[in-house]
């Protein structure tokens, strides 16, 4: 999308306000619970590492 940054930010803000005002609940798909439980299991047995958001972003950027 070729819009100035300011316009993009205004669009994002408008979307965010609209989405927050919606009264419709969005249900997670059933498979989300299975994936979350598997991740919890891997964390519990040391197969998965918990990272804070800043560290996760840093590592993702290094993969490029």
C-alpha cells in the first residue's frame, strides 16, 4: 500500500477503535487449545524456551 506513514497510522487507529467497539466475541478455533497445551508441555520438559518479546523480535530479525 503506497500511503504516507501518517495516513497508515490514522487507518490503523481507526481500525483499532472500530474493532474495540465491536460487541461480537471471536472464538478461537478448537485446534488453538491443542497447540497451546503442546507448547506448555514442551516448556515443562525443557524442549521449548520462553522469551520476552524484545528477545523474540531480535532473534527473528537475525534469521533474515
